[in-house]
């Protein structure tokens, strides 16, 4: 599990709660209509902005950021080297039996085992990479847009509150609390954007970059296996994707 | 019909109306000159910014976001595989009779049936894709620009109101209501941008991305049919455009 | 003449004037020093930012946005098909006599008539397109930058006014009017940017995109004439630049 | 000398000075600690942001914007045509003696005179162009960043002033002047950014674009001389870099 | 050591401290809960946004900006020329023994000494460059995002303070100090972003650009050594990466 994400959210909200409790007037900070306008408005604008399928994918992806087991670039390099060794020892056909959770790697192995045209394999894997990147970009975009709609609806809520307050200036004593309530929606919008939507979009981007790197390693590895099936050459080339400090042994 | 778009707009405006009614002073929120300056000003700036033809296209596109029947990438892949099967069984000339609503697919089939030069077919389809993307980009741009002009005219209206209020400070009691009226145009501008123009631009972008994906599938499919007319190879390649979970059977 | 541009400017300013007249205190809105600081400051910053030649070009381009007669993509496609027909009937040399106002098309015809190297023709036309796009981009950039400098000088004027007002708080009655005057420069800056500079930059961008599309059609058409001088093939390829609904007859 | 740059700065500051003098309270606008925090803070952030060598280059480049003699694209085209004529008449070796201030043109002539590999010449000139563009981009970046740091430090200064003013509300009469002083740093930051840093960055960008255009002409000219040493063909190709109206004689 | 970075931070904070001390009320500026909300909130959002490994790398990189010894482009060019001389004199195999701290140069030498396929060498070095650039981009991104989260949490802190102040308007005398405290978090956020996070991101970008330039020189040098092992040609090509004024002797 990705504890940093979890603790980041917990600690972020705790700090804000702490500041509210220390400063007093804690119950002022709960305003249901204000919450509804910011959260509801953000969801409404988002559902105008994106197809339902994209929003569904985004909701699923949001939970995915808590999941932990991360495969390193080194692992993928090693996998590709092992596959190169298998294909050299047992022939390209042996790749049919490679077991992997990565659907792109599986497809690459099957295409190679099928003795497909190298150009067609290269095009197909390139399509896999670009299509995946585009699909992930849409999901990130949902959260990025929510991160811009939330503060906007926060401001809209505050404007409504200000107009109401300014129209009904009968009781000067009520100006302060009315203004406080008006400001609350801006506060909600800022928290939703800064502590949830934008960082989640960021984490999804990090995940995509990582997965993209892995797909590039698979792509380059498959190319190498097709061109010149030498595990050492495959390793020399793919290890360049890994930071120097993490490379196992530059020379083996 | 795309209900998410429809309900997004309805719920978004309902939430704002609700907040206005709960808070009272509902009639203050209607200010015809303010609405005119924001909406009229936005339309004026837009008609300076874009040729009339582009604005017309944008108005048509705005209704298009409510339309529903969406063809999935899987459908397009299946169509291309079926076309590959037809062309293999009955020869490339049989593609002349393919019935389709997609004008690019129709053109691709005719060009293949005409036995055109493969390079020329590839160039022509690439032009189709780029030209369509550019035309759609202009339409999105109209709404994106409206989404920046609306808040600007909202601010201009507020500045006019503020100057008038500050000049005529005779009656302190009128300061509040005058200020409320001044703020209203900012409120109108924010709502128009956040709940209409920007999300509509976003939805149009989603539609374009989807259509673009379909055109890419058609392009790659036509390439494959021309190069190596094997439906299974066509499927292997094109299925990479589809998310792994939605692929029918990885192996058939 | 491009009436949309003209009416956009007239209606935009009329709406603002109307709001000022309805709200009263119309003479407050005229403040010559304020206008000088916003307009003069914007011009000063612009003349630091750009070479004089670019500013001159921008001033000329600004009038160009009112000019009307627009050639459609369809017209350019037809011209290229006609040129293909001429060159097929009368030989490439006949292109020497083609009459056209478009300097790039004229150059293309002359280069083809001169029997120049196809690669050199392609490079030369590509240079024409890129050079024109870069020249136009500079002109748009002048107006875009003016659209950012105007609000900045509006804010600078307001800051000057605020500092003066706050320093001389002797007469509380003068605070309101002094504040009103201070706000005016922000108002001027916002109007200049939102109703003039930014929409003009937008219109110039639209014109460039259109002209760019025409140059691309000329480029691809010239390529096709050089490669395979068949008017029907030229039409098939170039018609892909035109939206399907505007294509004359898909089949002739 | 580039008088537009010079007069832009002089007139911009004069307008601001004029507005200050007309409005009175001129001495309020001088606040040494405020100036130090804005200018010093901007320089401090800049020296954290950039290596010393880049800042030195930026300072030198800042004076360069006043220098005037500008070579037009036409001049460079003519030079390349003249070089093509020399090389045709006297052989490629004669280019060794070409005298020019442009170091890239000099290098191109020497490489051609040395009878170097055309591919190597092309790569070398491309490196020259890209390396120069990157070096210039850094210098522009220094001023662009100063244009964002200056307003930020202006705001920081204002926040300090506001906190101090709000803490010491003993004498209500001092609120106005204290607030005026607090606002001053925002004013300084806005002027520095809007009238100096950002326009200077813009002018440097214009210069780079011009120089880049000249290098492209040299690059394409050298290519043409190597491929097909015909001055008329060289002219036909390179004249496409020049706006049609400025081309000498389309036909000679 | 990079003294500019060090002094930039020291002087920047000194100027702000000086302004606080001169203006008085110095102890008001210390507010532990406010600091916690800004710094803690920024770290929380950052740890949601990025994987822990990226944040660790960013922390290490932050210290790296103080380190000084910078290798110039000229040094790298000279190294590559020396390597070309060695490889010419002693054969490509002699590159096995080249001693260098740069892991990419070391890898290039080993691959050449191993007599690897030139295309594979080129691909491998290109992967090294792209992978390094992506890794560095992530680290810069951490600081850029911190530079946007810090002001956001500053504003959130201020909103909390404002709501609390407006709710408890019992004692008018406390309004000023309460407002001062509320503004403090905005002040903290602005300083963290403007004087630390954004300039550090900038310095890391400068370092990356420099390292990237060096890797490009190594890449182009290795290409030249493989293609045409002539030290003078290598020098002619690589010296184009260096500004003309810093080139040793254009002719040797």
C-alpha cells in the first residue's frame, strides 16, 4: 500500500482541523449548503465536461493511488533480459508460455512467438503505448479539471453570500458572521483542489510516467530480441533506462 | 442522448438557485443590464475574435454535446476487421459497396476499391485526420475563449458599478445594495464560464479525442488491409487501441 | 467586409456605454491622465518589447481584420484541380501563365514550369509556409502582449491612485470619488484588453489558420501534380482538407 | 541604435512620473526599504534560480537591446546568393576567403572550402543553430523569471506592511499613510515587471527569432550550394524566407 | 561551491528580516500554527502528489544546488577530442581504459570498445539522455508543485483566520491583530514559493540543461568517432556546441 498518499491526506486534513480547533469557532466551518454548492457544482461541471465513462474511470483510478506494490524499472529490465535468454535458449516460439500480468508484455511475447512481421510488432506495441498514455491522460484531466472547477464554485458561492449580505445590511452585527459564511465556500473549494484533486491528478501522472517507462523498456526490449537476440546486448541497452546508481552490475 | 451533460447543467443551476433561495434576497440576483453587459460583451468579443462561420459551427456543436449514441473504439475495430474479411474474401473492389456513416471510412474504402496508390491513400487519410482535428480545435477554441471573456466582462461590469457607487456616496444606506449589484456581473461571468462555456469546451474536446481515436483506427486498419490483408493480423494490431479489459478475446 | 468584427466592436462599446449612462455619473468615467497611463504605458512597453517593423506590421494587420472577401478552402482546392487539368492538357510549361493573387501559388507554378527539381520545389514551398506562419505569429504576438500590458498598466494606475488617496485622507468625503478615479485605470485596461487587443489577436490567428490551410492545399496539390498528374487523384486528395458537407460531389 | 526601446523606457517612466506629480504626494512614492525588498529580493531569487554565468550573459544582453544596426533577411539572402556566385565562378575553395562577422556563416564557408562531408556540414550547422537558440532561450528566461519574481516580492513587501499596520492600530490617523507605504512595494514590483523585465525578455526573443531566421537562411543556402551550385536556384529557394513585398525581383 | 545560490538565499531572507525589524512588530511575524499549516500542508499535498522515491530524490537534489565544481561545455568537447585521438592512435579497443566520472561517457566508451553495432550504440546513448532528462524533470516538478501548493496553503490558512475573526467580532480592538495573524500564512506561503521552491526548481532546471548539453556533446562525439575517426572533424563539429567567444582556436 502507498502509505505516503494515505498519510498525506490524513495529515493535511489534520493540520487544517487543528488550526480550526486552536482558533475556535469550529462549528462555523460546517456549512452544508456551502459544501453542496462547491462539491455539487464541481461534479455537475465535471459531468458536463467529460463522458460518463471517463468519470467512472477517474473514480476507479482515484482508489488506485492508494495501492502500493510498485514494480521498478530494474524489474522490467530483468524480465526482458530473462525473456531474451528464454528466446535464445528455446527459440522465439517459447515466448508463447511467458506468464506476466502486464498485458502489453504478454501481447509482445505472443506476437513474437507467432513469428509476426517485425514492423507490424513494432507498430502494434507503439499503438499500445500511445493508446495507454492517452487513456491515462484523460483520467488525469478529470482530476485536473475538478481542481479548477472547485475553486471556481467556491468563488461563486462566496459571491452569492456577499450579494445576500450586502442586500440585507439591516443588522450591522450580522455582517461579520454572514461574511464568514460567504468566505467558507472559497475555503472549501481551495481545500478540495489543493489537498485532493490536484495532488491526485499529480499522483496519477507519476503512475502513468512510471508505466510509460516500463512500456518503453518492453518496446525497446522486444525490438532488440527481434533484431539481435543477445541477452547481454539487451541488458546493455535496457539498463540505460535505469539510473546509474541502481544498475546491478555495469559489467557481468 | 447524453444524460450526464443534461443533468450536469440542470443540477449545477439548481444548486446555485437553491443557495440563492435559501439565503434570501432572490430578486436581487436578477439584473438585466448586468446580464446584458456580460452576455452581450462576451458575444461581441467572440464575434471580433472568430469568423462568423466558426461561431456558427460552435453553436451547432454546442447542441451536439447532448446527442448520445456513442460508437466505441471496439465497434470501429470490429468494423475494420469485417472490412478486412470482405476485402480478403471478395477482393479489394468489393469495398466499393461498404455502407457506413463515417465519411472518412467511406473515403478509405473507395480509395482502396479504386486501387489507388497506397502512399496517396495514406496521405489522403492523414489529411482527413489532421483537417478534422483542426476544424474541431477551432470549435473548442470558441468556447474556451468565451470562457475567458465572460469573467472579464463580469469584472468590467463590476468595475463600472464600483465607480458609480463610489462617485455617489450621498446615501450610506445605498452602499450595500449598490455594491451587491456591482458584484452581480462578476457572478454572472463566473457562472457562464464555469458551468457552461468551459465544460462545453471540455466535452467537445472529449468528443474530438474519441473521433480522433476512431480515425486513427481506420487509418491503421486501412494501412494493414493494403499491406497484408489478414483479418487476424488486422485485429491483433487494432485491438491495441482498445483498453485490455474491453478487448473481446485476446486470442480467437 | 467582415461585418462581424465591426459590429462586435460597436456593440461591445455600446453595451459598456449603455451601462455607464443607465447607472449615472457618466462624466466620472472620462479621466485623461488615467487613459494616458494605460494607453501610453501599453504602447511604451510594446515598443520596448518589439522591433518597430513588427509594430508597424501589427498596425497594418489590425485594419486587415475588417477586410472581408474570404476565399474558402473549396476555392483553393478547385484552383489546384484546374491547374492540374491545365498542366495535363498543355504540359507543365503552361503553368507559367497561371494568373493568381496568391504569391505562394504563383511561385509554385513558376517553379513547376521551370522544370525545377521536385525536392527543391517541395523545400521552397515548405519554407514559404513556415516563414509566413512565423511572420504572422509575430503580429499576433504584438496584440497578445498588448492584451497583457494593458491590464498591468491599469493596475499600476490604480496603485498610484490608491497611494495618493491613502496619503491624503484629510477629507473623508473625497475618499469615494478618489477611489473611483483610481479604479478607472483598471477599467480602461480591462476594456482595451478584452474588447480590442485579445479579440484582434484571436481574429488574426483565425486568418492565419485559414491562410495556412490554403498554403497546405497548394503544397499538397503541387506535390500531387509533380508526382502523378491526374486531376481526379488531385481532387480526391485535396478534398480531404474540406469538411465532408462542403465537398462538391464525392464522386464525379 | 534602437530608438524605440530607448524611448519606450523613457516615455513609460515619464507617464508614471507625470501621473504621480499631477496627483500630488510625490515624495510618498519614494520608499527605500520597499525598493530594496523588491529589487534585492528579485535579484536574490534570480541568483538562486540561475548560474552566475547565465546572469552575467543576461546583463550583457540587456544592453544589447539598445543596439541598432539590424541586418534584414534580404541582406542575408543576398549574401548567400553572392557566396553561391563566388563558389560557382572560383570553386568551393574560394569560400575560404569570404569575410563576414557572422561566425556561423564563417564556419559554413570554411567547412565547404575544406571539402568536408556534406552530412557532417549539415549536422554541424544544425548544432550551431540549436546551440545558439538554447543559449538565447536561457537569457530570455532570466528576464522572464525576474518578471515573475518582482511582483511576488512586491506582494511580500505589501504583506509585511499590512501585518505591521494591522498590529499597530493605535493611531487611526496613521492607517492611511501606513497602508500607502505597504502598497508601494506592489507598485514597484508591477513597474519593474511590466516596464522593464517582461518587455526586455520580449525584445530579446524578437532578436533571437531574427537571428534564428538568418541562421536558417545560411543553413538552407549552404545546403543548396553543396547540392546544386546554381545562384538562381539558391535565390529562388532562399527568397521564400522573405515576405513577398520585400523580395527584390521575383524574376531576374 | 555555488556561492550565488547560498548568498541568494541568505540575502533574500536578510532583506525580509530587515524590513520586518525596521517596521517593528517583529514578534508578530512568528506564528507556529500558521507555519505548520503552510509547511505541513505543502508537504502533505506533495506526498500525495509524488511517490516517496521521487520526493527523496528531490530532497537530495535540493542540496546538490549548493555544490559548485561545474564542468564547461568546452571541457566535454576537449574530452571527446582526446578520446577521438586515443581511439585513432591506439584503436577503438583502447577506449576500454578511459577513466571518467560521467557514467554515460563511460558507457559510450565501453560500447565502442566492445565493437557494438553503431545503431545499437546510438539507440542506447539516446535512451541514456532521454531517461536522464525524464528523471531530472520529475525532481524539478516536485519543487515546482511545492511552489504552487505553498501559496495555496497560505491562502487556506488566511481563509481560516478570516472566518474565525469574522465570527468573533466581539472586541473591535482585536480585529487588527487577528487580521494580521490571518495574513501571516499568505506571507509564509509567498516566501517559501518565491525565495525557495521556485528558484530551486529553476536552478535544477539550469543544471539539467547543462548536463543535457554535455550528454548531447558526448552523443554527437561518439557518433563522429564511429563514423569518421578524425579528431579535427570531431572538434569542428563539437565546437559548434560552444559559444563562438569560448571556442579555443577556430583553426588549429
